[in-house]
C-alpha cells in the first residue's frame, strides 16, 4: 500500500560485493526490482529493463568497491570514464537518483 503524498522508501544497495559486472547488474536489479532480479548482463539490458517510470532513489552503500573493481572497464574513448560512470549516467537518465555512500 502506498500512501498518497508520501515518498516511497529509497532502494538500498549493499555494494561490498559488487566486484564484477554480473555482480553489479544483479545488485542493481535486486535493489531496484526485487530479490533475485537482474538488470541484465550489460549496458544495453540495463537501459532496456529500466523503463524510466516512477522516480526513485537508490542509496548505494560502499560504492567505492565497485568503482575500484570496475575501473579497468572503459566504455568510451576517455580512459577516465569508467563502466560505473556510464551506469550512473543511465540510472540518472531513467529517473533514478543515486546517492553514493
């Protein structure tokens, strides 16, 4: 039940174990969609499975673990723009406000 005029609770992501791409997509899916649900295995499926519907907030605890673990994965010509940066950009574009903790 959702009360009218009340903000839904933010989604929580425990980032301590986000050390590879499958772990990242699973953790995001479970946080945003529910237990056992994944947001695919790559950026294409991340874009496709987030419909951009209701605005939501994601509090990402231990985000630095993912940043360090995925730093090697560059997705653009700029070597300083990581896979995680791209994920954060996609989430923002789909209406997810991310709070890195």
